């Protein structure tokens, strides 16, 4: 404990082992600001947006002031604060609302990450500062209607060079933020060399049709869209100059997959906290239900899941900061944290009884949102196969 600057009991009650104390003072202050803002501005209004499946655009100004977009990146205008605080902030966002956490994961993680890792110095200068200030909002277009898990092999959207321009054709599905994004990083296969390359498609580009996906049962605040590209032309200056193959896409996903592992821990943590509060207030048989052994059993199992995921994620984020994070590390964290999240939100709902399915008690929203987090950025099966290949030396991908 000697290296810890602070006391474990200074942390919020669900940070049971005091992971926040691993942060520098200024990063802990940032985390507190994010927590206060999410609790004050987002929690009171988010169920309403969730019901209407709308995005709270009026909150973006306040979110921008937190200075958390692209937190881990050290590109131009980016905060460059490191992976551990970035992960804890991702957990903090999802702890209040997984949709807002996903919005930031797409903008500050996937879209900014693609430019940070795949863009030239000039391209980073062109887009990253405005994205960090959230004056430009980004999206990330990889998945296609016919190809999700197998996208590294089956990506069918094409890019054909024509002079100083590229002509894009194909369809994308599930692209978060796309309905209102100022720029979408679209991944397409070069018809000349067969490699997957990244293109920054700016708002208003001719030949780009965006269709909002309706009637989702999870992350309803996130605006997902299908994108139809029909002879959409983008200049060579918008092709990410250092993204020569799917390897760059995979480099982005390795980092953002850690972000999703943190979101999963946050989703579980939010549900646990609501459940704990509820069990102290709700009385049955003349006493708070928190006093029943079987209720305590579920509460402690939830806390154990949150704590185990946080521990695993924290270590992996430290490895990321040290430049040692491997694909299989991020995959193990994502697969583990999402399985533990799904258990925890179910137990949280259970201790709320019937109220667990009412939005007003929040836990129902976490239960629904967990289903999307479970599947995106690599399903449990795909992440398991990545870890399995690493530990056995045998690829079981078919
Ligand atoms: C809310 C939401 C937001 C998203 N946002 C984005 C975004 O912003 N940008 C983007 O590009 N994508 C986004 N996605 C897409 C997401 O990454 C995909 O949904 C995910 O990769 C899984 O692909 P799929 O849904 O097509 O499922 P499929 O690939 O069709 O998989 C279906 C099932 O088959 C299993 N399976 C597939 N292959 C194997 C195998 N080899 N062995 C064993 N099992 C296998 C899967 O694990 C899964 O259980 C989003 C998805 C959701 C739900």
C-alpha cells in the first residue's frame, strides 16, 4: 500500500479495492469531475432519451468541457493522459449511462484512434484538435450487413482510385453516431491491391446515404445507422496515409476493445450501485431486504464481478501505457468483463423484484444495454478464439 497516495475508504463504495488510488492526483480530480457531471447532467434525463431513442445533443457542450475525448491519445490537441485514466473514465461514463459511454467510445476511441494510428502528421493536425474539442464528431464504419465477426476477411466495401480521388461503394451497418457525425472513418478494400484502407468521409459527401436503425432494445440513445455508399468520392487527402492494411484497423480495435472492457465493468458497477441503494430502502417482512442473506449473496457476487473486471482491466491498461498490450490481453479483458457484466446486471434486476423492469429505477436500462456491449467490438466467441490461439498456438478460427 505504501505507493498509494490516499486511503481505500476515500473511494466511492463500489471501488472496493481502491483502484482509483492508482491514479495521479490530477487524474483522480478529472475522474471526480466526470462523475459529478454524469450524475448531475445525464442521470436525471437519460431514461427519457432512452425511451424516445434520441441523442441528447444539448449535453455535448458540457461533455466537451470535461476534456475527455481521445483522453489516452497524445496526438495534436489530444489530452494524452494515458490508458488507465482513460479506462476509468470509460467506466465512469458507462456507470451512469452505457449509451453515453458508447458515444464517447466511438468518437474519442474508434474515430480519433483511427486518425491517431492511421493518419499522417498533417491529417492528425487537420482533424484531431477539433475532435478533441468535440467541435467535430466522429464515427467508425467497419461492420457490414453481411459481415460482422468475419470482417477482417470478408470486408466487401470497395475503394477504387480515380486520379486524386477514391470512389467508394458498399454498405455498412451498426455505425454509431453516424446519423449526425461530421466525419466517418470508412474502411474499404482497395480494388487494386486488395488491402483494407481507411477513408475519412465528411458530412455531406455525395453518394452517402445514412439510414437510422430503429427499434433497438439496447443502447437506444446511441444513434446507429446503415450507410449506403454509391460512387461516393473522397479525395486522396482523406485516405488515412499510414493505414495500409487491416493491421491498422486491428491496432485501433485492440485499444478500443479495452475501452469496451471498461464500459462493461462500468455497466455492471452502475447496476450494482443502484441495486445496493435499493436494497437498503426497500422493506419486506418488516426489515430492509439488504438484511436478507440471499440478497446479500447476490450483492456480494455483483461486487466481486465488478472488482475482478476492474482489476483485470487496470492491469491491461497499465500494460497499454507501457506499450505491451497484446491483442489477446484486450480480448481476455473484453470477454471476461462482458460475461461478468451480464451476470451482474441480471442479479441487480433480481434484487429489485418487479421494479427491476421499470426504467425509473435505472437497472432495467443497464440490463438491456448490456446485451449490446456483450456483442460489439468482438463477440465473446471471437475474443475467446483470439485468446485460445495465443495460449495454444493453434488457430481454431474457421
Ligand atoms: C449497438 C451496436 C453498436 C455498434 N457500433 C458499431 C460501430 O460503431 N462501428 C462498426 O463498425 N460496428 C459496430 N457494431 C457492430 C459490431 O461490432 C458487430 O455487431 C459485431 O462485430 C458482431 O458482428 P455481427 O453482429 O454481425 O454478428 P455475427 O458475426 O453474425 O455473429 C453471430 C454469432 O455467431 C458467432 N460467431 C461468428 N463467427 C464465429 C466463429 N468463427 N466461431 C464461433 N462463433 C462465431 C458470434 O460470436 C455470434 O454469437 C455495433 C454493434 C452494435 C450491436
